[in-house]
């Protein structure tokens, strides 16, 4: 379970973010890898400070969903990279189904 699914942790994180100054928030956003330049980080901080608490909560929930989806995709990629024969077999099967659908076979 993610820490951000806990309402108490989410409230504490939102309070911490609201209490931070713009420069430290921008450096935190840039360090997290969300943006590449300092100007983008500052623009993102400006947008985040204009959001209400409910919008920030929705953004955190969306980020949690995206993060868990990313984790699943990376695990699937690792699984498939470790089994190249399985990937080849699946591609041959997909090709056979496609050719059958097109009426070639």
C-alpha cells in the first residue's frame, strides 16, 4: 500500500508542500525529475500554489496511479526481456492470428 493512500500522510505532505517557499519547492520538483529546467520547475510551482486542497489531493492520487502503472509496466518489461523465446513465440502466434484474420491462411 502506498503511503499516499493513507489520508493522514497525504494531509501531512500537503501541509509540508504548502509551507515550503517557492525556491525549495522548485528545487524539489526539479530533483524529482518531473521537469528539466529551473524555469519549468518554477512555473510548475506557481501552478501548484494556485490549486485548492481538493485539486492537490486529486493530483496526488493521479500521480500514485501513474506511478503504480509505471511499476507494473517496468516489471512486465523485465519479465519479457528475461524470456526472449516467449516473446518470439507470442509474436509468431500474433502473426498467425493476423494472417488467419486476413484470410491468407
